[in-house]
C-alpha cells in the first residue's frame, strides 16, 4: 500500500506542476517540430485512447516486434525470453485480456507455451498507426478485452491525381542489428497498389556484465494491397501477406526455427452517406501461422537436459472472420453498431529426430468460435459534457478434439469431442467533461466484460481446477468490472495527464506450477488497481522535458496474496532539444524493486521467479534532417553498460549454461544504433 500511495502522490505532483506551469506560460509561444525526433513515450490523445505512428524512430533501439514497440506506451511491459518476441503485458494483464487486431483482423499464435505470441508476427514499421484503448472502455473491436485493445492499422492511400509515394528506412546497430523497411504505393483517383515489406536480423547480444545471451533472430514480412476507389469516399481493397522468421531463446527449452505467416484480407468502406448515415465498413480476413519449435536448428541438443535428443514440434493456428459496422452521426449523437465473427482451428504434429516431424500427419486438437453484436454511442450533452456508452453480446464456443492428453505417457482424453458454449455480455458507461475556462479535460467510466478462456487456458494446462477432469471442463470465463478515471491538461507549453483504475475480477484464470513440471489452471477472485501519469513541458521553444509513471497492483481477493507477474513501479524522464534541422535527447528509465510476488504462480508462459531488484538505465539519442525527405536518427541505449534484468522474465535455460533453477535473463548492455529514413 505504501507504493500505491507513492504512485498516487507522484501522479498528483506531476499533474499539479503541469497545471501551474501552463497557467504561467506565455501566450504566443513558437513550438518547433522535427519529424526525426526520437520517440521515448506516448501520451493519450483522448480519454483512455493512445495513438502513435509506429514508423517514427524510438528509444530504446527501434522495435523488432509488436510487443517491443508497445513498451513506449506507459502501462505496457513484456515478458522477456531473449532478444525478440516478448509477450505483451498491459497493467499486469496478459494474453487474450489484451485484444489484438492487425488491419482489423484477429491473429493468434500457435505454440502452447506462447513462443510465438501474435505480436511475434507483427512488424510495427509496416503499419501507419498504432491505437491502444486501455481497459474495458470500448465494445467495437471484440469482447473480453479486460486489459485493453491494440490495433495496428494501415491507412487507405488515396490519390487525387496519378502519383507515387515511397517510404524506406535502414537501421544498423550493435550485436549485428540490421533492418530494412520499404513502403511503396502508386495510384490515381480510381485505384491504387501498395507494397510493404521489412527484413530484420540481429546476433546474440551481451548483457551489462559481458555475458552472451542467446537472442539472435532473422525476420521478414511482405504485404501487398490493391484498392479500387470509385470516388473519394469509397474503397474496396484486397490484400495478401506472408512472412517467416527464426529466433533463439535464452528462456526456453527450444528455439523458434519457423514463423510462417499467410494473410488474406478484403475490406470495404463507404463514407459521407446521405442523411444521418456517416459510414459503412466491412472486412473479411484469413490469418494462418505455421510455427516450428526445435532444439537442433539454432542450438545443439543438451545431452544432460530433459530433451537430450533432437526434437521438434510443429503447430499451426488458422483464424478467419469478419466484421461489419454502420455509423450514424447527428449534431449531438454518434452511434456505431454491427456484428463480428471469429473462427479458429489449432493443429499440431511432433516427432523426435531432425526433420522427422514433416513425416507426421497433422492433428486438429481444438476449434474455437465467437460471434458478437455491438453498439456504441457518444452523446454531446452540452458544449462541455459528453456521455459515451456501449453494449456487447458474444456467443462463444470451444471444442476439444484431442483424442489423448499428455506427451510422455498419453492417456485417453476425458473431454474428447466435448463442446462448450458460453454467452458473454459486456458494456461500459463513461462521462467526459471539458472545463469551461481552462484546457482541462476529465473522464470517469465503469466497464464490465466477460472473457471466454482462450486456447492456452483451456488446452495447455496439465490439470484443471480441483474436482474437474481437466482445464477444458473446469476453467470458467472471467468477469471483470473496472472503474477508469483520468485528467488531461493541454496548453501551448504543457501537456499533462493522469489515469487511474480499480477493478474486481471474478474467476480470474491463474496458473499454478506443480512439482514434476505440470501446471494447474484454476479460477480465483482478484482485486486490481493502478495507474499511469505523464507530463511534457516546453520551458523554451527548443526544449522539451518529459516524465511518465506507471504502476500496477493486484492481489488474490480474501487472501492478500499478490497476483503473480505484476510489473513494478516504472518511471521515465526525458529531455530533448530541437533546433531547426537537428535534435538531441536523453532518456532515464528507472524501475523499482518488486517484492510483492507469488513464487509458483503465474500464467501459461511462466511463473514468478521471486523478488527482483530495481535498476536505472540512461540512454542518449539524436536526429538530423538532411532534407525534407531524408532524416537521420541515432542513439546509445544503456550508456553506462548497466547489468540488469526485467522483473517479468522467464529465466535462463540450462541448455545455455544457466543453472537448473531459472535465473533472470540479462538485458542488453551498451547498444548503439543509427537509422536513416527516406520519404518520396
């Protein structure tokens, strides 16, 4: 509770300082902007919504996957297992509590232990916009998103005359980091073609103590779209995409030797409809991932470990679905209503011996389906007041197609062929107020969502709740009720914000790690709370000072035991100087020690490893605009080569020289990078 009070006090101090500074700001101050400025944090655009351009340079070193980029949004962290493919955590919540969409299509990883979580397949810089909505404060993009909703979006490249647009970047850095990105579109008023692609690779890095951490990766993605634009307000687009990768993991018994992705999409948009009708949008999508894990492609099998012989597991997850929505707009009312559907199929095969899995037949082990109806509205009650609300109803289904369970000693599955059906309601109500005489906005809302257990919670655990035959039969849907509130202040010199939340989670799905290496999934009630705050202050036209704070807290209701895998209190301080064509910046990231832990408890990926010490890391960055179309950015992360590790950490694997008991994986030591952006 002491740290909880500290978080509130610091947030209040940030906001108070911002308000006082803003009230004393000069009235007509010139604010310079430079496209090449390195992003160190993202502020909310309104209420609980954060919007940013993922193509902008950022510090730490520009991200290799979606989870890494999300860490620039306060409240996000990642469960670390090496150099790439971390699993995102928002406000201490994990997995399908964060709803992910890429181009408004759902995508899921395939590994039962989430070695290939969905953001492993996302190359942030090939998207135009990243939108994050925290908490259960929208119903438009799917049910069950108790932590929040994440959308990576590509915009429609309209052309009012024949032309071409090109954006490209190249990055080089320590540990053999080598990235290239290309985004090219050409068209005329009746149509367009767009191609995006990226390639990224890195070697194993050294941590601050000089130890080599297995973390190398190679990735590539390519996507293409053709669009028909019969007028400026209409578009019909077809898209196709593919990609693949390899990644070494310090915290796993295997590596990812294949991350194949196949994506297809079709979307239609019609805007500026007659009368009160505002827009009609619809899309269909197909996303298929084919993932191989083995212990011989990127490492040698450990003869003294649990897998002394070459072994591989090949898993696939195909997700198809669509969404249709229509929007109405009047002077005081905005209303969006529609339907969405998602259908997924998971399959797997495995074998001992190099490449032997290719000779095995695929076995479908699970099917999941969800159909939802939603409506969300915003009423302008007056000049300064707005009321927003939404309702949603989902019908979810899961089918267990496993004939046997257990990998070492297979046994008949007691729920083979069983089907579960759940009806899951959700909704929210939020009031927003704009102050009459100052640039101050505040909101308060309550939301509730019911979440169907996902594939990992139904099928990955070795055991289910006490008294049940397995997790598929016994684990119940989660129900989250959460209060969200916040303040935002904007003036010419100062932007400050604070958001807080408190919630009760009924039937929170918790994993217990049992002796012998098996896991049990069960339901408990939990209390959660925390918040984020930030400030950006320009004391002069060329200077910008910033700070952010994020804190998450959780406990098992009634027992006082800490919820596992909760990130510690984190603060970021930044300073930047911009002058015409160039900029310089610094970032200090400080993370408090975390003593509230529950060893032996966790989620499907891993468990709490115990208390962790705090740390601070200092980084520098700079940018230079060579021309209107060419910009250079560079940085040095962890300037003083500190040796540290994150609290959310899988722990090192003994196959790479770590002790048999998990030891936290060290983060990169001093890292230098340089990035060149070009636009045409």
